[in-house]
């Protein structure tokens, strides 16, 4: 069931957190912390408020948010234990139909990325395809840890916007 912004504004804290919480992977604290700012005039305003909650969070909270994301074509994906949202997002990028060689390449890139940054490579899979994601690994491995943390958060904001739009009616 998709709700209007008006309906979202009437939800109590628990209901709002239950519905909006999954917009940020395994991080319902963002929705819960944003709830008191209601009412939101638009979905865009709600998204901006959620992102501002993340921007105002501690470095540890931001790192935990990034680390809540699964590796692309990682163990969880291969085992079928991703969230419903992540499963659909990875499939939209074609990551559910890779050859064994491509899977091995993703695992190699994931390992290199984690070794450098100590968190998973996060990219908005719905806005990319397999080749673009692999190119993203190569390019982003050149970033500093601070640059990459910011890039990962910006990608998370894109993911959250698409997930929020999936939950709401215009």
C-alpha cells in the first residue's frame, strides 16, 4: 500500500518508523529521529529531512549506516538473504544474472574496496548497470577515505529517494 504525504504525516512515531525505516538499509533510527519534524509538505521535503538527519549524525552513526549495506553480489546476495529492497535493486542492475567469472570479479573488487575503506562499496544499483558498477569500483578505489565516505552517503541518499518514492503516492 502506497501512502500520500498527508497520510504519512498522521502516523505515530512507531508507524512512521516501521514504514519509513527501511528506506535506509537496517537503519530505522533515521526515520525515528526525523519523525518529530512532521508535517512534511512534500515527499521531497521528507527526503531532505531524512538526509539532513544523516548529515547531522555522528561519524560513527554514518559509518554504521554505510556498513549496514550489503556487498554487491556478496555472500548475502548469493545466499538469498538480502532485504526485499536490496534484492530488487541488485536485480535491476543485472547483478542477479552474472556469469561465474563476473561474480568472481565482483568478489575481488568487494575485497579490494573493503581492504581500503573498511566498509562495503555502496552505489545506487537502480541507476546503474553491471558495467557502470564495475567502472565505479575502479574509479572510487582512487578516492581518499573521507571522499569515499561522502560518496557512499550520497549514493545512500539516492537509494533512499527511490525507496521513498516506492512507498508514496504523488
